[in-house]
C-alpha cells in the first residue's frame, strides 16, 4: 500500500460528504435553494444590523465568533465538532479533526492541506484552487486556501482553514455560493479568523 493510498483512505470518506452538504442542507428542512446568489446590497443591510456572538464547539476545544444570523445545526455533518448555518446568507461552516497518528510521519501541514484541496476538487466540475497561504490563528500554525467549482450547475466556493497541534489536524470549512463569497469576503474572513483554541483536559480515554 503506497503512502498516497494511505493518505486518501484516511480522509476521503469525510471529505467527499462535503460535496453534497451544500445542496442537501439547503433542501433539508430549509426550503429550496435560490436560483441565484443573494443580493449583495441586501446582505450589506443585514450585516449592518447584526451583532457577533461566540459559538463553542461540542468538545470545548475551539470557539468561533459569528453574527446572530448564524445558528448551530449538527445535522450538517455527523463528525463536525461545530456546525453553523446562516439561512439569510445561504452559508455553512463546519469543523473537522483528523488524528495525526492516522497519517505517515512525513505528512506535514502543507501536504495535508494540499491533499484536502485536491481531494475536494476531484468531484467538482471546473475546479480551481487558490495558493495555500501560511497563517497563524490564535496559538496554532495554519494554512488557508479556497476551492471553487460547480455542483449540478451551481458555483460554490469552499474556504478552508487548516490548523495543527501535536495530536490533530483541524479543518474549518466555510462555504456558500461563489458570488456571495466574493462579494462578502471580509465578512467571511472575519468569522474564520475569529477562531480561538481552548486547552481541554483529556478524558479517561485520552481524548
């Protein structure tokens, strides 16, 4: 078994599910998705009246500050530690974690980020991936990039923040219609960059 095979085996199951979440979540007790992205002017009016609040993950390991139009929805992804949905913006955010022990020792943060991006691209039409940027969020080193493509004729952009600590790779994934993401980039960036990491004592199983 090659390293490439090991890497893909460890992440494909969770990642491919993301490709269906955008459309299925819109139709799952949310009504039908709009035919086109929301009016940017309308979004601006919404933003001016919003206030920010902190959302804590189920594990207590991380928190994200988002406006009061966001709400928690753990149905978005069964393995997500924090799942948020914004109906007004037709936007979604989830966080996922991968144990580093599942991967070869030579897999570093850059390689992991590249793997995540290229895996998602395989099941998008006309996929594009931005350059991977080095960032530091709170106390953790990280990488940021975006993947854009079409799903059933709908242009969607996934914004990825990949962080690492001694035990895990942490993915923060925020996505919406591409036009929404482009017209409201500062709004979405502020949410992603608000992440705070919290030290949590291990339980009896070492988790």
